[in-house]
C-alpha cells in the first residue's frame, strides 16, 4: 500500500533536500506537487486541502527557510502532519477495549468481500497468542453460502472455538447464544462476525444495529479493503453514522493499493485505524502505528516493524546457531533454504521491501534483478531437489548433477548456476565478516533470516 504515493513524495523531497537553501516559492511548488500526489493516491479532496493548509503554515516559516537543512525540515513537517492525519490526539487509543467484565464482545462489520471472516480469525489468534485471552467466535452471516462453515474451518486452523450453527437461527439469536455461552464457559472475548452485503442497504444496517443492542460490544470494528479506493470513505462514513464504529481494520494493505482511502477514512470518521491485514496467513495482522506508517509513506521505511516480523518467525536460539556457523564459514545450502522459509513466513517480498528505508529504490533494484516471491520459491525448489550430501557440500555438484537438479525442480541449469553463485557469494561474505568481527556491521544489526538471499548488493 502507498507504493505510488511513496514514489511520488520521495521524488519531491529528493529535489528539496538537494537545494542548499529554500525560498517560499520552492516550498509552495513542492506543496502543489504533494497535493497532486495525494489526490492521485485517492485521498479525499477536503482532506487534502486541510492537510496542505496545515503543512504550508509551518513549512514557509522563517525557522524552516533559514534552517541549515531546510529540505529535511519540510520532510519532518510533512511527517508530523501525516501522523496527525492518521492518529490525532483525540482519536483514542489503538488498543482494543477488552479488559472489562468478561465476556467482552467485538462486533465485526463491513461489506461482503472486505475480509471480515478472515480478519475475525486473525484478531482472535492475536488476542489468544499475545494477550492470553480465551476467545470464542460466532458467525452471524446466515445469508452467504458456507459463511458459517468458513469461520469453523478458520477456527480449526487457529485452534479457536467457534459456535456451532443452528439451522434457522437468526443473527440476534446467535449473538445472544454466543454471549450466554461466553458467560457460562468463562470466555474473555466473543468475536461476532456479522453478515455483509455487496452494497450498503437499510436492512443490513438495521440488523447490525439490532445485534449491537443485543450484544453490547466494547468494540465495533469496521473491516475495509484497502484496495476499495474512494468508495471506502463513503462506506466508513455510513457505518459510523448508522452503527457507530470504534475503530477501523484495513485488509489487503500488502496489495497494490494507492492507500489514500486509509488517510481519508480516519479523517472523515475521526475513528482510529487499529489494525492492518498484511497477508493471507492467520498471523498476518499488525497493530496500526501512525508514526511507522507515516515514515513508510515518506520512504523512511519501518525497520521496527521489520524486526518485529522477523522476531515472530526466527527463534533466537536458531538465529544464534546460524550466526556462529556463518562466522566459522560453515554456512550451507540447508541454511540458505531455512532463510528462504523464514522470508516466506514474514509475508510477501514486496511487503518486506516496503518496510526498508528508501523502499522504492530498493524495490527497483530487485525488479531489475528479477528478484520476487516466485524467484525465491524456485530457488527453494532447487535446493530441495538436491541430495543431503549436495546441500552440505556444494562443491560436489558437477555438470550432470546440475542437470538432474534442474529437471527435478522444474527449473533450468542457468538458474541452478545462479543459485550456486549467490550461495558462494554469501558464504564468502560470511567468512570475511567473521574475520572482521561479526555480522552486525555487515547486516546493520539484522538477525540472520532477515536479509533475503540473492539480494542485490
């Protein structure tokens, strides 16, 4: 998300930072470009106007124009304005209000196809794993075929209990039964997954309002697809006015969305964006952090988020063992395959790259080298097609073995050769790092598993 906006803003700020001094006309020209970039990214016009007016008041001040680094000062002002747009002081906290008398209900609302059911399961798993809550899920969608079965399947995948459907039972009755079960069986949280429609209609709103009155939820979360565009703003405004939402969850933020709807929704509803769905896996949901998102939009990356993702998939003990092996020059193709697995667990490569400082430039470098998720999958397949002996002793891989490995992995000999070359480069680099005092300086302090093999250098 925000890819095109980030690229546009990065170009604008690069131009400002190259100037030794700024005139008021320079800042105003840059703000005009920022205005166009925001509009092209689907940010609502009234939101853009307020944003630009706020930035302009501060950016053309004498303390900026006479600053030693005026370009950097303008970037900071824009960053702070983005943070204010995404999470103003009066918007409330980003955490979930689930610590009251149990069971606390969370009502999931939104249009059909927005990702409510999947998000319900992701949120339930997060509450269980991170907050140690006992969570019960219930599907109130009695209209969409197999909707209740979908939540049951997700419940089995995550190990979260799901209310068993009763034929003919209506949404309000399901909500009452779920809350009664929660009280009787000692659950901390009950997540109620409501039905959606392809378009907003009065019947859906009436049903959601009735469910809210019955369950008395502490949270009403609007689930919205980040790729919906300007329609998402209308949806958010309507739900907030008719139902009253307490927060927003953005799904598919790892997709190729322009992202402006996210900025607009917060500004239009005044409600905080609480979570972002970052992938298809049941663990792919992150708490929304305005500072980190603003930094990402401005090309500063989200290294904190990247480290958090890595820490979730890389065991500290395994990382230390791999580091010791690397420094002793014992890095094998088996270790390289383990790194591939860790990268895939962290999500899409585009998502990982988007969290690096200067993401647009890094992504361009990867694109030039054709490094993507498919390439990593093919490289992993190549290693898995090798024998244990070949993985541990790549020098034994002669011409005939390369042909066999290529055939077994569905790739070509040149691709096998490329992988082996990348492996040798990594192994040599690790050996040199060991002689010079370790991996920290080489990888900027990143733990093993965070630096994708085959990354352009």
